[in-house]
């Protein structure tokens, strides 16, 4: 069964997929883990992404947004 997202991906036009993830880290070491993961993605998958952002917010919340080329 096709999901709504699958149907949208099927449209024949240039597109980017944006994924936004918010982490509630509670501890600084978890913030560091998210940051290191972002660094690894940039190092290993740079050709696949159009943009990636890492935003450290109040109360140890981290927001990561990835825009992928399709």
C-alpha cells in the first residue's frame, strides 16, 4: 500500500525531501552524540544532501533538519 509520501515522491519533478527531528537530550553527552552524527552525515553523505542544520535550543533540546536531494 502506497503512503501519502510515496505518492508525492512519485511526481516527476525536481524535488527535495526535508526531514526535521527534535531531540530532548537531557544531558550534554547526548547533544554531543547528535552533533557527531550530523558531522558524520556531512562527511560521508555530502553529495546526497542539499542542506543540514543543527540547532541547540534551551533545555537541552536539539533540532536537526536535513534537506535531501531526490
